[in-house]
């Protein structure tokens, strides 16, 4: 009996730990190059748009145009993937964003800027849906960690990107856009050379659950909670945070643009440090508690941002928001994979569309509220959406899906 126990223990110890796929590692590298360039643009874009003599609403429209075209293009990306494969669609999408971003740097007026940002949104949809479709094919016990590694690439790039963007902005407001085009070119080349040409979705090989019909996925509370989470993040993280905080720093706190890059870089460091523990928590404890807790913390934090008395308090709040965002980025996406069985571009595309919808409406409403009421009210609306997500997530089933 003792020998049998020892043999069983030895057999368990010799069982290899599940590992991330090569595509997950490659996508992490691609994400790094994409985010370095995007991070360079973050502190500059609102100020660059204002240089054309427009108001807050028009500044918000620049961000919304990108998200609007992502929203329009996303329903077609699933079919594109079926036709050309994830690698091809991802590479072409990155190329579109690269060319349009380079042209933004030579835009002659506001309408040209608006049009080019919209074109970039089409390419972004192709890239992001293709990448997430690859990642959600992982087995349930690795799903959050695959997503976390991919997001880690974004965040590591995000550490250097905003600070570098602030420095480039001291040379020229257009220089960051040319830099962004270059880093996107590198990302596209890496994807074309190293990603698998076409994913073979064999459930037995991947360890993932069989694909679930889309009509069933839509009725799943996990999918609905994930979509609400993505909408509130699109509104607040990509919209309110991206559109108003750079202006809050420059026009309210009276700090130079370089401080925007530093504050965002610090937040990216905090999020990166929290990402691995967050992914393990989501895979081992569950998606439900991660969403409930993280979105509640994010709501309280974003509500406090416009009351920051100085740049140091604001940076600390952004760092706390970054820790919450580590959970907010992995848990909802993993929940989509659980609900859909880890396969199919359509659930991913719909999930992505909710983020885009929030990013379209959020900057416009936030800009309008900042123009007509106040900064605190603009941030409070975003906080309410984050809190609503936390409350709705209490309806999700508990536990962790097994392989």
C-alpha cells in the first residue's frame, strides 16, 4: 500500500506542468512593440488634436473615431479569420494601423486627422480580434495566464511608451506618430514570421471544451458580465482616462506634457507587477471574485482622480487603478473563453465591440460633461459604470472551469 502511494505521488510529480503555446509567447512580443508605439502617442494625441483649434468634444471624437471603426469592422473579422487565418489578418491589420498612424503626423487639418484615426481603427479590430481568438483557445486552467502574458507585453511597452512620448513631444507633436508607425512595422513582421499560419482547433489537442453555439453563449451570465465589463472599461479606461487625464494634468494641474507620460508609465509599472498574481488568481480562485473586487476598486479610484490636488496624488491613484486593471483585463476575457468553449471569432468580436462602443460614447459624453458641467461629473459617470459591472458580476457562477 505504501509503495502504491509512493508510485502515485511520483507519477503526479513527473506530470509535466501545462505550458503556454508558442503563439502566446509571440503575441506577447507583438503586444510589446505595439504598446511602445501606442504609449508614445497617448500623452500627445489629445494635445495634438487641440492644436487644430478644436474643443473638448472634438478631442473626444478623435478617440471615438478610432473606436467607431473598430466597432464597424469587428463583425467582419471573424469571417476574415476563417478565410485567411489569424496570422494573415493580424499582420494586415497591424500594417493598416502603421500606415494610417504615419500619415497622422502629416495631417493638414482636423478632418484629415479624424479620417486617418478612423482608418486605423479598422486595422486595430483585425489585429485585436485575431490575437484574442488565438489566446482564448488555451485550456481553461491556462486561459487567464495566456491573456495575462499577452497583456504583459502591452504593459511592459507601456512603461517606456508614455514617458518616451512625453520626451518626443518636446521635439515635435508629430514625432510620436512616426515612431508609432515604426514600432507597428516591427510588430507586423514578427507576427508574419513567427505565428502559426493557421490554427488547427482540435479540442482534444488543445484541452479546451467543445465550441458552444453563439446563441447559447449570449444567454450565459458569464458572457454578459464580460461584455458589460468591456463596455465600462471602454468608456472609462480608454475613453475618460485616455481623453481627459492628459488635459487634466496640462490645463488644471498646470503641469507640462512630460508629466502625463511619467504618470501613465508609473501606472503601467503597477499594473505589470500585479498582472502575474492577478492571472493566477483568476485561473485558480475564479473569474467572479476578480471582477467583483477589481471593478469596485476601480470605480472608487476613478471617482477620486479629478479631486487630485497635485500630480503626485494623481499618479498614486493611477497606480491603484493599474492594479485593479490587471484583474479587469484578464478575468472578463477568460470568462468569454469559458462561456464560448474557447473557440470561434464571433464571441470575441462581440466582446470586443462592447469595448469599442464604450470607447465611442465615453469620450464624447465625458468631453461634453467637462465642457458644460465639470471634470468630477465626467469621471463620476465612468465610476458608476464600473460599479454596475461589479454588482452584475455577483450573478456569475463561482468556481473555476476545469480542463
